[in-house]
């Protein structure tokens, strides 16, 4: 299994709207991808900004490529997400999952 990890930041005012987009549009869309095995939305609020970490699990690197394309290290965004994000990590990182919840 592969974990795809990516980080993005919003200003405080856009944090709830971005989280809603993730919950209601992005993650339901991911469920339709063959080889997708679930994921996590992590959120850290600070005084000036909110950091989001997306951790998505795929059964293989081929499943990641089916989702993200041949340049799979490039983050994939819903068009609407750009208006909420104030900064983004320029690459998505991929990890071999050695232990996962049952």
C-alpha cells in the first residue's frame, strides 16, 4: 500500500470552507478511484493560518498514477480549492505503508 501525503495552508477565514470542500467533494470523489483505500484529513489551526495534511492510501503506485497521472508527484487540486489555499506544498510525497489500521 502507498500513502500519498500532501500539505496546504489556508488563512483562518477560509479554513472551514476548505475543510468542507475536502469532506463533501474531494474525498467522495476519491472513493470512486479504483485502488483507493481511504484517507485522512488532518488539520492544525494556529493564530495566523490553518495547515491541512491530506493522507490518502492507494493499493499501489499504479493506482496513484491512475489518479494523479504520470507526473504523480505533482499535487492534484479541485479547481475550487485554489481560491481557499494561501500556499501549497509543491510536491506530494509517497510512502510505502508498513502498518495500517485494520
